[in-house]
């Protein structure tokens, strides 16, 4: 497939990628009530559990947030270099800081009520997501991504201002990055080692989800690597077409390694487990990004609509997933079927509410910067 170097086409592909990663939040969280094992946060359906849900959760959990932060870095750099520092700062406050502050407060009573209800229905322990009601929430819930993105964006903004004063250093970094990107089988081992060392520092086999308002510096630095990748990728935009090299191969390697690791877990120690994760994430990042560049670089009205709706979907989906899981608890279906039902109900509810209550209202203006005419 031929992909031109038009900036808008490349943004189409990354915009679509960002939207699909947001949509996968529904799939990821819909696996939670039906997966095997204990979970500190999610009450479990007592009648329906399946290992297939652990597989789905695990594979999405490896690549979703790294890709999120990479795309955030790309668009952050776009704003900084094409619109200027002041407009970038204004945009990030409007698109990240303000939605986080508003929705983390608005969603708190909703999430608390739904998860308390689930614990009763499932006859399970109360989730730590259920906090005392008050004006200020005690945790960030699923909005932790926005919370960490605020800190990483602020740091990148200050560093970008500094590096503008030393263009020779910036140029050397960009050239080194380009050299490595064209040598993908050198880039992946090198950055896999960096990720593995980060995991050793955390003393964990994958980066934890941190919902505390006290930022975890290790988690910040971990995701800063992917944000930096996206930022420098914008400086070398021509490398986006190079993402298509080996895209299918990289994705298949990632899926193959994950599958082998998943089913051989009992015979793999934590060190090797973490090492495999550190390698696997890069195959997924390059493979999935390459496929989106290959197949979604042109304008698509449908993908554009999904992209516009995805922010709203990301913000409101969590309590809906939990609510629908509790409503169908007595339905005599296996775990995977219940998972599909919850995913479908949540998706339909999110999009219907977006279309009629958000897209052409002040909420849409608040989230997306404009109101769209209903068609």
C-alpha cells in the first residue's frame, strides 16, 4: 500500500489508533468480572469465570497504555512545534487537565455506588474503588492515565523549551533516533533492556496500575519512555511510513510470545516473565502502529466519528461495565458470552449517549473543542 508523506494522512492513522486504544478500555474492563483469580478492585461474578478472559485482559494490558503514551507524545510534539508553546499549554489544559478534574469528581459517586452494588450482588468483597463520598475523590480511578499524562506533559513542555536553546543537541538526538528506528532489530533489544531494568527497579514483572493521587515516580518514568518515543517520532515524521516494515511479522511475534508465556506461566519464573514482557511490548507497539499506518492513513468518516466519540467512551465506560455485569449476573450463560454482552451493552450505551447527549452539546464542546451537527 502506498502511503504519502502528507501530514494529515499520518495524523489520520494515529488518531484512529488512539481511538481504538480508548475503545479497548471497554474490552479490557469487561473481562474483569469473569477472569480467573482474585482481584483487589473488581468484584467477580460467582457463576461465570473463564481463562479466556485472562488471556484477553493480559494481551491488551501489555500494549494499550504504552501505545497511548506514545501517541500522546506525538501529538504533544505536534502542538509544541506547529502551534507553539503557549497554544500547546492552553490546549493540554483544556483537553487533559480540565476533563480530568471535572470527571474524577463527577464519576466518584457513580463508581462508588455501582461497585458497592456489585459487591452485594456478587456476594464479594468491597472494591478499593469504593471510597467514602466527599467533594474530593481519594483515588483517580481509571482516569489515572490522564493524571500521569499531566505530569509527563508538563515535564516534556519544560524540556522542549530547554532543548530549543540547544538545537545541536536536539539534532543529534533526532539523528540517533532515526538511525536506531531504521535498525529495528537493534532498537528492540536495546529498549527491551531499558524496560527490563525499569521492571527490576519496580521489582515487578509489569508496570502496576497506580490510581493513587501520590504519583509513582517509577511509573512516571516508565511511561515517559513511550511518550518520548512519540515526541521524537514527530520530529522524524517520515519514519511513520517505516512503521509498516515487518508490521504483521512483529504483531505475530508479539502474539506468539504472549501466548507461549501465558500457557507456560507455571514453569516461568518472574524474572523471565518480566523479560518477555519487556521484549513483547515493542513488537506490539511497532506491529500495531504499523498496521494502523498501513490501513487507516486515509480519511474515514466512520473512524473520524469513533475518534470524536472515544474520549467520552473512555471517561464513562467503567461504571457502565460494572453495572451491566451486575444486571446479568443471573443469566445462565458462560463467562465469555457474558463478557460479550457486557462489552456490547456498554459500547452501545456509550455511543448512543455520545450521539444524543454529547456530540452537539456543551459537553462535546468541552471535550473535543467543538460541537458537531447531528446527522
